[in-house]
C-alpha cells in the first residue's frame, strides 16, 4: 500500500540560521573616566566608550557613529560570544551625540542607543584688534577678542587680567589712561571645560595730532580743562599740525612748546595736564627724530591652569558638645532656586563651629544626611535654644517658612533678642507683599544680577568686582584691606538700604559695570544700583541683632579663610559673643518716634532730635561726615538735658547717637 505523503512534507526543511531574527540586546554604555575631567560635564582629553551586549547566537561586532548615524565605525568582536564587551576611544571635539549598537552573527542589528560625549581639549584664544603691528594710539579702547575654537565648550571667561604685571578687574582699557611708551596687557582665559591659556600682549602707546585734539575735547567735556584753555590749546595744535604738514618741523616744534606752556599755566596739576604735556613733547621728539628705539612687541601665549572642580562634601551632623560656648542653627531649606554652594557652606560653618567652640545644627530636608528631623521654627522655645540663626540662600517665593506656623515664631525669636545671619540668597527669600518684615531684617530683596561666563567653572553667573571695606571696626571686616577683588554673583536690590542699615562692605560699580565677563557690558554698561551698592551690613532690628553678607554664591568662597572670617564675624556678633557697632539711622529714627508716641520724650525734644538726625543722615548719604558729626553731638546734648524727657529714654537716645557719631568719625578717618 502506497504511503500517503502530505504536501507540507514534500517541502524542503528551512535551515536553522534563517529562523534567527532576534537582534542583540545592547546595554547602556559607560564612559572612562566616569567623571568628566573638566568643568560643566566636559572632558579635556580623550574618552573611552565602553559598550556591552548579549545575543542568542553570538555578537559579531559593535558599531558607533559620531555623525548622527550617517556612518558607523566597526568595533570587531572575536569568537562571536553570546555576551560581549568592547571599547572605543572618542577624540572628536565638541558635544557629540554618540550612537552605538551591536550586530550579531546572523546580521541582526540592535536598535541604537546614544550617549553624550563632550570633549574640549583646546584653550581659548585672544587678540587685540585695536593694536596694529604692536602700536596703538592714545585715544583707543583695548578690548580683547576671546574665541573658543569650534566646536568647543564656549563660555570663555577672563579669569584674571594684568596691566603691566598688576592684577586689575577685567575691563576695557582706555589707552588715554596709560603713559606713552611700552606696556603689557595679559589675560588668563578659560572656557566652560576649563581649558585655559594666558595671553600677554606687549604694545606701544603712541600719539598723533588727531589724538591730542580728541584728548583736549574729552578733558574740556569732563571739566578737567577749562574751556578757554582748551580753545587756546586746540588753536596751537592746529597751527603746529599745519606747519608740520608743510614740512617745517622746527617751527611746528616751537608752536608745540607754546602749547606746553599754556597747558602748564592754565590747567591745574593732574592727569589732564600731564597727559597733554607728555603728548606734545612726544610730537616734538617725533618731529625732530628723537624718539627712543622701540622694544619688541607681540602677542605671546602660554598654558595656564583652569578652575578646579570642587566636589560636594559628605555631610553629617556634628556631635553635640555640652561644653560649647553657644549654639548656631543653619537654615538652608529652599522652595525655589537651589544654590549649589549650600552643602559647602554647611560644611564650612561646621568647621568654624569646631574651631571656635560652638554647636552647629542644620535644618534642611533637602540635606537628609545632616538635617534635624523636624522644623525648629515650629516652636519658639526650640528657636530660643540657638544664639543665632544662619539663613543660607533660603530661596523661595513666597518662602520656605510657613506664614502661619513658623514665621511668627521667628519674628518672636528676633523680638526677644535673637540673632540673624543672612548669606547670599537669603535676600532672594520671601516677598515684600507677604512678609515685608523679613525684607527689613535682611536689608532688601533681590531683584536681579548680571550674567557671567561658564569659564569660571562652577559659577556661570560670577564676575569680578572690587569690594570696598567701609567699616573696618566690625569683627567681620577688621581683617580686610580697604579695597579687594572678588569673583561672585552680584545682586541688585529693590531698594538702596544705606539709610536703613550699617553698611560694612560695598561694591565699586565702576569695577564691573563694563565687565568683559558679562555679555556685551564692555560696550553696553550694566544697569546696577546707580553707583551706591552696599553688599554686607549689620543692624539692630526689632529687638535682635542682624548681619547680612550677600556675597557667597561661588562655592570657592567657602574655602577662603578671609571670606569665612566675614561669616564668623557675623555669627559671633549676632550671637552676642563679640561686640560691634551696628547703629543705623533707621534704628534711631524709630526710637525717637516710639519715645514721642509713648510720651518718653517731650514733643520739642523729639522734634529737635528728628531734625538733627535728618540732617546727619542726609550728610552721611552725601558722604559729608564732618557735617553729620556735630548734628549727632547736638542729639547727645539734647538727651543729656533732663528737661527732654524720661531718664532711661534719654540714656538710650544718647547711646545710639554716640554710636552713630563714632561710626561717622571712623568713616571720616578712612576717607
């Protein structure tokens, strides 16, 4: 009997390889080194891409693409293992989206994964377009062009600038401020990756008849040269130029000597006179071929160190010391922008506590390894365990304290003699519409700040500024020079607080209004605080002691002993462990009005004290300290008069007036 064979049985069997259509499983790649070697997640050298995959039949190769998948580069795998790893060195500059995939021995291709590789090995470059063949005129503006070779990390910052070897703020240089002759201008540049170089330009400042004419106009406009003298000088200059153009160098020189005589006779001693005289003598020497031989000029470059990465510290609570002198609470909870300096500040204050024998507690739920378990602001009794409270960049709007359960306790704490230290973003906390009391405590609310460059590393909004130490009698400022440079994020405020607080430090706005590190500020000046810019102050407020230092955005500050001495001085004085004169005109004005309302000062005495205080305050704001001092003396005399009112009230008024007088006397001595 014939066998029955189905049609299916007559078909040839399919080979086993034709049935394998499953692509490999590609794992998430890693990079070596795992941590970027530069700043802002950039590498400053080659990066190794580490890939791995598994497959049912075996991995034949890996592939990666540096151009969005347009082309893939093979990384072969030996032996077709079911589980394979491979590595490839990436050197392509710029921010590259690297695609990678695996291919098995059946030809199946895994869906690609991708990883960002940011490499920048090349330092920024600098040039000075205003300088030609090593020479520049006497009315030019020197602004270095900073370029990061493409593709690069960008964000080029001038870390430091040196004029004739002296560290100066990175600003446009006016050659009219320089003497004629040879100079050097050096810039230390870094990009966002921290690739850095230093460029030193050696150049010669020259002058010309046209330059001198421009200088005359500038000096007359500025008021440093009288208009009549300016006209006479311009006439002599025009006469000398005409003679020089006609080939009469001797007669042109004679006229320029007359120019020098007019400048010496009609212009007051100072930079305007010395500049015009110097330029005229240069022209005389030039006409007569007596200029000295010129030194070599040019632009030199050298490698330089970029900003270092400062990793976040590992935080833990400090053991409570029962023999500590006092207790400090650091409050850094935020409900808005989170400053990255916060853990560094906590660690730095803990270090101060160990060194200066005070306990440090921290309340910040966003720092779980160090925070107290519950808010100390929920209980006035708990707050009273602390001699002072540090508000550390507690950014939030309306704020990180509950207006019903926490804010009233803090107000009561201050009213009963508590201490407050506000650091940086403490001025960007809460709102004037919902808690104006806090704005008066911190001194003023943040409005905005200039932009910066990522080349500073871990502070893309920082720029250089000169800080003026206005009062060096406070423990927080006694160690500081009269003027010093810092790099930080520089706040503007909703008010000028000078009349309300006791200013300790202020910013010289001229030192950064045209900063090379803030956008186009070099040619379009920043809008700041109209030239009067307090940045750290203290005050006696609502029964307590308050200290605010609105510097402190840049985490590097908390590794600087001088900066931490400022913070320590604020802690020690607000904790009432060191004395400080924190008198303010607002405090005394409020005292007079309170005493008037309570009948502790007679109406005539209060009126007289108010009038004298107003004049003293206005004189202080105008920096006329010698006018303020006698007015404050008159308040002391009034307070010493028994007919003025209650003895205790008069005593307190006299004390405050004497502190204000002492402050004014110190400011007058430092002028």
